[in-house]
C-alpha cells in the first residue's frame, strides 16, 4: 500500500464567494448559503500521482470546521473539473467557466451542524475523480480541481471550513483509494 500526504497548498488553490464577493485569500470556505447568497468555491489539489486509467475505489474531501453554525438545512453538490491539469483559481469568471466532468454533481445533503475544530468528510466522489483519470490527456502528477456549489440550502445555513490562508494545516484534504492491476493503494492527499 502506498500513501502520499498532500492538501491544498497555496492561496490560489482555494477560493470562493464570501459575503457576496469572490475572494482569494480569505480565512474560510462557506458550504451552503450564508446570509447574503448561495455560496460556491473551488479547491485545487496539486501533483496527484494516480496513473491514467486507475480504478478509483473511493474519494472524499475533508474540511476543518472553524465556525459553529445553525442546524438549518445545508445542502451542496460537489463536482470535479473536466480537465487534464487544473489551473489555479483567479476570479469568479475563471471558476464559473470551468467544464465539469460528465458525472452529475455528487449531492451532500442535510449536512449536520458542525462543531469547531473537528474534521468533516464529504460523501464519496469517486465517480467524478474516475472521470478525470480516464481522460485521454490525464497523466500522473497533474492537478485536480474540485468545485463545491450550494444546492438549495436554507438561507443562513452554511458550514464554515478553514482555507489555506487561515491555517495551512487545516486546509481541505483529498483522500483517494484506487487500484492498478488489481492492487489497492490508499493515497491520502494530506496529513491523515
């Protein structure tokens, strides 16, 4: 079993809406609907050393809670960018203009209220990651972008996670388990 520890590693690799404006370098990522708008953000994970055509067994994104919020209905969808080698995020149009993988967004519905200083795992997003590593131009060592968008959350229902600039040790994590030629490997793209 091989394991690689990585996580979001640059301010330009996690960016999204904060209080109605696009922001790179803010201190948090907002899942759901904060007081001003339905939220969205992107995460780029660099140097994903998974071979082209590997079989993805499971994949999750983990978030570190920095603010405690209400238990109102919070729902998001998680996507992967349909790209061979994802670029850093620059502005909102750069986020909105990205192509998404053919698989529909993976729903993360009725997210329970979070408790500060705890990590929380997304549902399995293996189908989206599989679409990326099956691309003709995919090669080991390229970058993957994950996009998270509100999906009809109640107004004021948001879960606030740390981003890279708040504390690099608490930036989002990506954990992928996959097989190549029948052997299973767990690649933890952060300190697990």
